[in-house]
C-alpha cells in the first residue's frame, strides 16, 4: 500500500514501512515534495497499486498535501480507501514534540497503527 509524505514524515513513513514489512505488510513510501504543482500522474499511478492510500503530513490537514491528494483522486474518479494523518485545524496544546506527535498520530508507532488498521479488509 502506498504512503504519500514529505520531509520528516517521509522518514517516519519509511520507519513505519520497515516495521510493517517485518509483519508481512508491504508499504511503499512516495515522497511528494510539492503541493503546487502536485505530481498528479504519480499520485494516480501509485493509488492504483493499493487498496489503501495514506497521506502523512507534519502540519495541519486543512489545505495540506493530503487534501490535494484527495482532490486529485476525486477529480480522476479513483476511489481507493484513503486516510490522512496530520494535525487538526485547531489550537493545539503546548508540549514536548514527541508527545504532541504521539497525541496527534504523527509518531512512528501511531503511523504504524493507522496503516495497520486501514490495511484490514472491511
């Protein structure tokens, strides 16, 4: 299954993919460095390869890369199961970065859990 990410989250997605591979779950990490222009062809080709597409970003999901990926999928009529991992569009509490990342699903453990949960047939 493909995971779309960039920056520090690409590293976390890679780490999550390595953990999941040990359990027989194949994850391909697609680094998407820009939202504008978004590489729509690569996104659509990648989405066609899996039953779940996950977008992981280290900032608010409102107006983020995951939203751009979702719009691309909708406009093309592609309908994989889709999950976004990122920060909510609201005021966040202060705290140590690792704690905040875990609270909001951005730690490697939480990314693994989201992918693992989304990879189960429903």
